C-alpha cells in the first residue's frame, strides 16, 4: 500500500503525528511495514526504520542522501532486546558490558559490539560490529515498543546538514521524503550520543557526547581511550576515524562559520563583525560563555536559524574544551571546517 502511494505520486505526503497512544501505534505499524518515521530522542531527532529489514534501511540512506558505508545506530527499548543482536561475551568483557549498561542506559550513549547474524550488513554499513543505543526519551522507547523490533536511526537531517533538535527542523529537511514525523519534544541534550567502541583492547570513544570520558572511567575502572582522529582534522594526513560517520563534512550551514578562541576572543569577534558588516556581509555571533550544556542545546538549531535569515558569516566563541565542552567543541569545529582564529 505504502509503495503504491510513493510510486503513483512520485513524492510522498509526510504525516505529522502528535504524540498520542493511537499515533504511536500507527507509527509503529509504518516501521513494521518498511516505512520511515522521524522521532524525538533526548539527543537529536532520529530517522527510524526497521533495523532488521535491509530494504527499509536502504531507503533511509536514500532519504538522507547519505553514503551507504556509514553504519547506523540500532535503538532498543529494553535490555531483553540486546542479546539477539550481539555476539555473546564472557569474563571481564561481559562484566564491563553489564556495568556500562547498568550505569548509562537508557541514555545518550551508544555502545559498539560485535554483531550477531541477525543484524543485516545493510544496517552496519558492511561492518561485523553493531552500534546500539537505548534512548531515555519516553516517546522514542514507546515507538520502539510499538514497532516490536529494533529501530535503526541516524539523525533525521539531510546528510551534511546540522542535526535536527526540533520537529520543525526535521520537516525542513525531510518533508515529502519520509512517511511520518512524530511531533515530539525538543531535544534536551542537543548533540548526538557518545559512541563508545567495546570491540577493542580498551573502551574507546569514537564520538564524544554528553557522557564524558570522566563519567565512563568512574564506571569502567580502567583507562578509556579516545580515537586519535578526534584530535586531528580531515585536512591532516593521518585522519582515519574508526566511526565512519566522523569522516564526512558535518553540521554545515550555508553560512561560513569561524571559531574564535583565546582570552581576547570576545573583543576580536566584535571587531571582525564590524569589519565584515562594512563589507556588506550579514554576520551573526554565537557566544555561550562557559555554558556548554546551553551551547549543546541551542547550537544546531541556531545554525539553521542563521540560514533562514540569510546570514553570510557566523562567528562562534570557543567553549572551554574540558568535560562536556570537549564534545560540543567537536561539533563546532566540524561546522566551521576547522577554521579557528586564536585571539
Ligand atoms: O544521538 C544519536 O546517536 C542519534 C540519535 C538519533 O540516536 N543518532 C545518530 O546517528 O547520531 P548517526 O547515524 O547520525 O551517527 C552514528 C554514528 C556515526 O558516526 C557512525 O559512523 C557511528 O555512529 N557508528 C555506527 N555504527 C558503528 C560501528 N559499527 N562502528 C563504528 N562506528 C559506528
Ligand atoms: Mg548524523
């Protein structure tokens, strides 16, 4: 039925679904029949498909305009759903898994495990590992339960654009490309989950997020490493991130973005703004002081707002790069193509 609508009209009508019991059940049915539903999570909005249906997963890549070697995160609603998706583990590795899950799920962290046979290679971008997350958003978990299966979901943006943190952001990119969007809450965290690889000799952060290295080490009682690519830029010769998604240009608005760091940053930004405005440019300044949590919550949506206003240049004052600030700076640097001025 859904296929017929797509083919006969050429363009899809995207259903706008308020979060009600009936609509969640309907959205679950869409996922079960191979369709695509965008839904809120505590981090960013996801674009969901049946994680065990290779064809449904391929249509996510098409809707996003995303390279198909970029693996997806599989979302589950409860711990019972995990064992069928991952290869069994024993001894110390099993104890570490259990401790991390107990401490951080449901929540804004994704773990990478060796995958089981059940997970299609289409979902993992051809990898023998699978990234899994149990979101804390009640709406997200209600949808997963209604679908009755794990949901593969990348962020619900066109590939390369800032991740969506409101239902309006999702519609800006996905209206007419997907079956439905759940009009849920704005995202509380505002940047994507921490991705922690548990398949190597030590737990390794592939993408920094709300759950920081300090929080992880307190639970793991061992060193938690960072993927070395997090400290370099794609312009460096040795840039080879382990999370395939980290190699693409990301979070880029149409405007140019420049980061200004250092003790004279605020003053430098004021001067640069005046100079550029004299040259006829429309300039926006994003200065979050030392509020990393506020910056995370607002940054992506403010990039989108700047595009709607026709801003040419966005000047961003750098955050302190410790704790959660490191994770937010990772997104800011990517959006600026690593263009940083030291003032
Ligand atoms: O917060 C989030 O994680 C959001 C919400 C919707 O849950 N999802 C999200 O998905 O950010 P996406 O597809 O935009 O980013 C997934 C990241 C990519 O960098 C990808 O390369 C990495 O996770 N990833 C997925 N599976 C992996 C695997 N098996 N090994 C290494 N990295 C993996
Ligand atoms: Mg993404």
